[in-house]
C-alpha cells in the first residue's frame, strides 16, 4: 500500500513538472491575448481570429505535451505493477472550446460564423494529425529490409 501511495505522489509531481512550463506559458498567453481585445485594438477580433489564436495556443502547448503525458502514464502504470498500456483510443484528455459558438450575446457570432469556425478548427486539427503522420513516415521509414518484409510490403 505504501508503494502505491508513493507512486501516486510521484505521478502527481511528474504531472506538475510536465505541465509547469505550460502554466507559465498560459500566463504569457493571457498577456498576449489582451492585445487581441478591443481595449487595445481598434477593431475586435472576429470569431475566426479567436479560433486561429486558440488553435495555435492548443498546438503549441497541449498538442505537443499529450504524448509525453501518456508516456509518463504508461511508465507510472508499469512502475506500480500494471503491465498494460493506455489504449490508443482511450479518451484520456479531451479538448473542447466555445470559440465561435458563443451565441449568447456576441453580435459577431451567427450560425454561419459558427459553421465556418467549426470547419476551420477541423481543418487545423486535420493538419496537426497530417503533420504528425508525416513526421512518423520519416522516423519509421526503411530503405533496407529482408526479402520477406519486401514481399509483405508489396502485398499491402
């Protein structure tokens, strides 16, 4: 029981060490976000602008840290004697946003704008996945293999 408690404490500390830089980045992002308000800018940002800034922040902070976080979860599970990995399709982290969907008073948000923002977010998410797949193609590419693998590759 003592080992399990220690593992949980280590996991929590690992979690904070992993995300501490992003917490500080979030503070810096809030300062930068002030420049996107109509208090500083002449014209307020459009919902599409808000989505672009939000997705950029998401990409630079959350997207890049999820893999590290999941690897640490796997390591922690292994360290406490659970020899299973987190399933790849497990919804460990879920991200949602109200950007472009705040119909409760924002005069610049209409059903058309919400649709555009959703399509923009989907396109940006697809680009993030494509970029990661492209990186994997180069990391996992092979230029030499045995005959058995070559035949199998041609079958696919």
